[in-house]
C-alpha cells in the first residue's frame, strides 16, 4: 500500500506545479522519501521544480542519504543546484532585469487582493494520510478481493489563521513554468473534521496477489472553478522566465476553508462572509 500511495503522491506533485515563490528544498525530498515515493518519481520532481534551492553541503547530502535517498537522487540534487540539469531553461539566464509586471513587488510573497487590500499569504506543509477499507472482504477471499485506500493531505487545526470576508478574492503574481497552463493552478475547498482540514488527492486498490490500480483524483465539488487572466505568456522575473497569471473564483465562494496548492505546500485561507 505504501508503494501505491507514494505513486499517487508523486503524480500529484508532478501535475500540481504552481509556482508561488515556495521553493523545492531538501526537506521536501525527505518528505517524499518518507511517503514511499520511488526514485524515478523523486527525480522527476527535482527536474520539474521551479524554483528549487537545495542544500548540497556535506551535512545536507548526508541527511538525504540517511533519509533513504539513492545515489542517483543525491547526484540529481547536486546537478540541479549547480544548474547542470536544465541547460536551456530560465535557471541559466544571466540577465538580472525583471520585466514581469508584478502587482505587489514589495511584498515578496503570494498576494491576495481581498476587500480592497493587498494581503501577503503564507503556506502550511501538508501531511500525507491514508485511509484503508475492505480488509474483511480481502481476508475472506484469501487476499483476492482488493483493499481500498484513499490518499489524503492534512493540515492540522480546523481553521486557517488567514481569513477574509471577500467571497471572490484575487490571487496575484502567480509565476508558473514557462508555457504552463493556468489549469495547473489548483484552488480547493478543504474538508474539516477532527480539528484538521483534509483534501483527498487519490484512491487505490490492491490485493495480496499483487494486482493493483490507482487513480489521481480530486472529488467533484472540491476544486474551485477559477477564471484566469494571462498577464504575460513570457516574462522575466529576477533573471528567470515565467508565464504570469492572476486568478479569481468564477463564482462567489461559500464560507469555509480553502487552499491554493503548490505540491505539499498549501496556501490556506478561510472565508467568513456575512453573505
């Protein structure tokens, strides 16, 4: 089950690649390894991350090895940090100018415009949970019947600290990998229970004889339909090239808990509107 859960998480991280200023780091790799992701998935995440900032000091690399990183993963971290794995990407640009028309350049974070104010956002790093069912049927069928597993992302605390009364806030200055689609920018509604917030990202089935299947899915009604304004399909920010977007909900949000996803980083917020 751990292998299938790791595969689902790897697919989620690969597909959900919004760039919001939060970098992929050694700590993120260690979390992926702890979740059971296999070497090819981890390497793909390292290759596709933009931006990334890895600690390639002796202590940093030793920590990766202790966490179970293969030599190939460690070498990928070293080469990625050195800029050798992306010879034709923005990480190789030498120009220092910026021509992206950033709407809040002095805030230095993901910015929300709500209630006529510009508000900096912060993120929570989600934990990965699994919920299994069908053990009884599997036991009675001698392992032929499949055990069903749901993969969930969890943030502790029932409510976000960041709260707004605006039901149609704008998320500004979303810089995504060059040529990416705004469809990869996921805003989701979180389910609250047991003093925590949850997001189901996939489901899988497996039995004792090795048959398995997995589906990467966010349930209907959980992803928020967003309207995207393309501010630039190609612009430069701090020497790197991006596509630049601004998004807002297509319909007014209901009161509740939400997050913009960036891999395991969740820029969480709550809506408290008098409606």
